[in-house]
C-alpha cells in the first residue's frame, strides 16, 4: 500500500507557546512515532504532520481530514488547510475565508 505524508494547519484561537505545543503533543496520537508538531514563529499557527498508508491519494486526504478533526478537538482554533502528499502528487483542502 502506498505511503503518504499528511499535513494539517490550524490557526489557534489561544496563544501558542512551547508549553502549549508540548501539551498537545502529549495527547494527540501519543503512539504515532511519525507525528510532528510545530508552531510558526510570530503567528498563532500550529502545523501537524505524520505519515500514513492509504489505497490512494483520495483515501489519504480522508485520513488527513480525520487528523484535522483530532487536532481541532485537542486545540481551540480553526483548521484552514489539510494536505495529503505522495511521491508523485498531492491534494490540498483549504477552508473558505
């Protein structure tokens, strides 16, 4: 089964500092060794990425949307981008204004 990278971007409604990112890391998929979280400097944006296996790019994007739901439940804010990227192609969902 092909591997994909999933990426989620959330605009936080509360201030993001290292402690907030560490607290989220502790509760969001604690058993996922591929999970990465970071914040953008000077912006209230949290980025999350991980790897997955899926049948195709469409199925990977569905898994990315599930990850976005988990991130949104764990951290107040608005998910504004979800991406699934394979070796040859990618799909990106972006929220409206």
